[in-house]
């Protein structure tokens, strides 16, 4: 069978990195405090980066660092020192979009792999070959490519191919958007996007200030730029067969629960396909079990689209009437200590009598009733609030729980 692609997870913080690894990521990508296109993620200072690399490498997980801003002259004074610090930290690769940054990286840190960001919007084979000649090892293809085009680039180069497979989509071409800069002064191409494409808009006539006219069917305004989220879960068999090397999940700004739940689902789906892959080369590809798509519906989203994978998206790939689709479940907490009365760091309110779902690795889950909530001194509490560390008395007793696992409940 062909190689199962690397599952590449977003790590906007050290906690998200650990959660992604817990649920089966093969690699993570993260940003430092500078030169990264997610300025409002927690990101990693030098000490946290060193801790992240040590933690990941001890578990045979690779760490790639984003250095993917579109740079100006003023950015290059600090760049060599920063790249040298990444080399010293022994990260596994750099994600770069700007040719100038790439040129400096090859000079300062030639030992590090260079992965070309989707921001470079490579849309054809000749462009891919050009970047290969510049020393790029991996190409994150433009999101505007079809599966057929991706397959041609893979077959026509020696590059590793990485494909965004899940997460939020920008309406602009390969993320090169000026809307945020014009409306708020915050540049998307320097990691400071205000996401105005998700705003609710109405029409105002110049001579009638204060009178807002809806430009859609109801009174709430219109989400005219609001793309559905990317989801290629059901296309995993074709992506595997195409020889794609890495499947990338978007979401450095998303919650710990989002990262864990999505990585858990894709890991389980990939492992299930590997176990069922046919031994005959001409046999039909296995299909993705519908239970995995049902699992993703439990995570907050804007509805799902396969974007350009078959053809350019149309109006059906936009979510016009709301900003998102309400999730069916919500995160409740993270297991910090295991045992008959596990210690849980709360993320939402919890009351005695509530039902909880423990998210094990794979798609293994167990359901429990909360009988009692206590503090660490054994004092019983009427409820638990976000941020609290509490001990839970559960029915049935938790068996096989692991530290770092997620808990959720149905809304």
C-alpha cells in the first residue's frame, strides 16, 4: 500500500502541542514571537520553544516553525539571529513564503529543511520545479488546486507535498488578503488579521445615516465573505493514493478542544484506512467510515466544503446566514491526574448530575455521570467553574483514563 501521510497539527501554544501529540499527530507546526502569520496566537518564546522541541522529539514527533510573513526591509535586521536560534533549538524545518527569507535561511541555517508555505501560492508544476531548484524540500500547495493538479505536481517533482485538509478557509487567493488592512489597519500578510470576512454586514445609504438595510433574506445582516470550513476527510483514500506526504490541519488560533478532537478523528480515520487498505493494486479504494464525519460534526464549524478539490467552489461553499454552525458538544475539561477521583482542569461549568464523555485515543469514548464535585481538600462543591481544578466522583468509575485527555458533554 502507499505510505500513510504525516498528520500535521497546529500548535498555537504548548498546551495545544501536547494535546495534538497525545491524540496522534506525527508533526506539529508553530510560530515564534516574530515572523509568524499568527501574531495573536500564544506562540513560543525561546524557552518554550526548547521545551516544545524536547517534548515532541521524545515522542518521535517533528516540529516545524513558521517564518512565513511577507517581509519588508526592516524585518531583516533581526532575522539571521532568529534563524540561528531555531537551528540551535534543533527544530525540524522552517515554513517560509518570502524568497528573501528563504535566501537568508539557506545561508544562516542550511541544515534546516525548508517547507514552502501556501502563502507562496504555487499553482503549477513549473513553479514547483523552480522552488525545488531553490532548495525547498516540501511544498504546501495552494488551496486553489484540484486533486488532479496536486497529483501532477507530486509526480513531476522530487518535492514532498503537503496539503491543507481541514480548517478555516480565507476567501482571498492563497490567503493574500488586504481587507483586514484596509478596514482595521491590521495586515493579514504580517500575521495580524482581524478576520473581517467573518463580520456581519448591512447596507447604509449615504443620506440616511443610522438606517441599516439588510442585503439578504433576514434582519441579522449578511456574512457575504464567510466561507465554509475545509474538510477533506472523505477524500483521504484518494489523497493517500496520490502520494501526498503530509496532511495539514489549520487551527493555531483554535481551542485545545478543537485541536484535540480534530486530530483524534483524522488519526483514527487514517489508521482505519491503513488497516483496510487492499493488497491488490487494482482493487477499489476503501471508503471512509461515516462515523468519522459524524464525529467532526461534534466540533464547532461553519459547515464543510471540499473547496477546489474537484472544481472551483460556488455559492454553496459559503455560509451566508450566520457566522458559524452551533456545535452539538462543548469542551468540559482536561484530565490532569488519573485515578478513581480524577483531577480535572475545567473549561466550562459543570454540575453534579451532568453527563460527561471521556475522549480516549482513536475514537474510543466512555460516558460517565458526575456524582460529586470536590476541591483538592475533599470539600464538596455545588458546581465547578472554568479554570477550577476539581476532583470528580463518577459513575461508572474511570478506567484506563490518561493524563492530558479531553472531556466534553452534549449541549
